[in-house]
C-alpha cells in the first residue's frame, strides 16, 4: 500500500533503479519481466516496469489530499535459463507537484 498526502495538485510516477540482480552481478533478470498494475484493474492492465531514467506516470493532476491510497499487484516472469536464487532492485514511486 502506498499512501499519498499532498497540499498541492500532484502526480505519481514509478521506475526501477535497474534490472533484477543477484549477488553475482552476471546473473540478472530484465526489469521488464516485472509487471505491475493497480489493484482491481483487469489482468490485461499489467505493464512492464521501466528503468530510470525512463518512468511511467501513474496519475497526474490529482487534487490536494490528506489521504489517497494506492494498492498495486505485481507479477514476475522468470526466464527458464535464469540462475536460481535471490534477485533484487529498488522500485521507486515518486509523488510530484503537477
């Protein structure tokens, strides 16, 4: 759950800082394999995650608010030849004045 509080008109965007990476940096999964959508949207609404400096605008022009919740669903397609183990990256949601 992501909660927005803003005293001005705002927007929200998202991007990952890079691909999914294991402790061995040679083992990666393209971040586009991580898909997301807002909870409650149809399955066809899943979008591929992008990496900075690209970004996906989720919403813009929203009125000031004390509480605006977002819920997201994620799914990851793991390539058949991916090395098993833990992978990580940062996914950054940015609220901005719009």
